[in-house]
């Protein structure tokens, strides 16, 4: 089967003008590529498409019903919460996602945050900018304690592709890796209850999807279980951490620091408590842990492969 018409609804969320698009463009006779699509534009743009690609643009039941030619939805991501999977199944529309494309990028970002916080990078950069080093009586500054990762406990909440990647690098640093029991799941050998993990870990890194059983998984009570010098890293999804509780814990010195790449509402147009400049030992990055050029190229190529497989009568990465 030849795909005659395809549409990418939010291309600019994947390609910043630095990717090779030839594999994607070859997968359909005609492409409509849109940088972004507003909710009011979606129905019109998918109306004649056989294939729709979306990273974050919502494809709900009403939108899916408005596309009579639609045969395949490709999610340019791993999470599929932007697609009404039941509505797609009812229409016999296939849905495919992409997995494992961003592991090196995310793992690298996790350890960038851990290392920056552990070595007090921002504090020392600010000290040099203020002239503290230039006026110091000795050859070095020892104003901010630096921690070695070797010998520290790394607690992982979520042990899929990304959690396992973080574990491998943590072990290379000489860290002891602890893995939490699945939230709401049965006990598993080799894993520890979440409360125990929070109490024992020097660094806690989150790698679970946002779902009913993980929303506000780390709240005031859980933060209270952590060591006063422990670090919390969230490159998973906003909403897993209670942002108000985290801000308060940082301000009151009840945990050592946090690195956050995701917020509950993105972009944070109306502000966010974690963007307050007075919060100590906090690094916030704008949802870019996944976004290395190599990662985004793999993602685009995987979307193209999903479309080619569908056209050939097979299915890759099918989720519905």
C-alpha cells in the first residue's frame, strides 16, 4: 500500500532545522509539514490525511472522527497520552509510537544535573563572577562542599529503558544502585519499597510515566523521608513531583538540591513556583533532556520506519 497523503502537526517540536528529513519525506507521496498546530486548526489539517504524525498535538475522539481517510497515527514520542487510543481502535486506525530513541541523551542529562549539583557548579561559577577567587588568600576556593558520587546510593524510581541506562552510568561512578518497587505493584525480588529507597538514597532519580498512581508520587511526606543532603532529579514528567512541596523543601533546607527538566504545565506561561529565583540548589532546564540532535534524528527516522512498515503490511511499535 502506498501512502498518498501524510501530515506532521508539530514538526518544530522535533526538528529545529538541523535534521535530515529525506527518510520521512520518502514514506509518503505528499506531506503537509506544520511547525505547530493549534486545537482549532487540527481537524482541518487532518481531514484528508491517511497518516498523521503528532508529538504533543492532541488527537481526541472528535478529531479522529473528523478524518475519514485516516489509517495510521504515529506518535513522535514514547508517551501516547495525547491520542484517544480507544477512539482509534474503534475506527480500526493503527497507532504507533517510538521507544528507546532518547536514552543516551536523557542519561547524559540526568548526570549533568547530578554532577552540577554535587560539585556546586553554579555556586562556584557565581563566586568567580563576583571576584571571590581573584581576591582569595589561597590558590583555591573551598566555600561550597563538593561531594564525590563514588560510594553514594542512587535510588531509581522506574526501571525501564531509561532507569536501566542511568543505573549503568551510576555503577560506573561507583554508586550503589537501589530500585524502587513499582508504584501500586506487587513486591519484586531485588527491589525496595519506595519509602525505604527515599530514606537510603543520596540521589533519587525519577523515570516513571505520569499516571494516576504516579501523580504527586513525591510529595511533602516523601520529601520528608529523604536525607537532608539528598538530591532529587526529575527528567520524567511534571506532575510526578508536588512542585509546591519541593519548593518548600528546598527553601527550608530539608533536601540538598534538585534538578528538574519537566514542569506540570509546559510551557510555564503563567509562572511556576520552581522558577522563583530565590530557591537554593535548584537547576531547572526546559524539557530538553531528550533533545540532543542525535536523539531527535533517531526519533524522526523511527517515525519514517513505522510508516514504511505499515505501508508494507507489517507493524512496528504498535500500541493500538
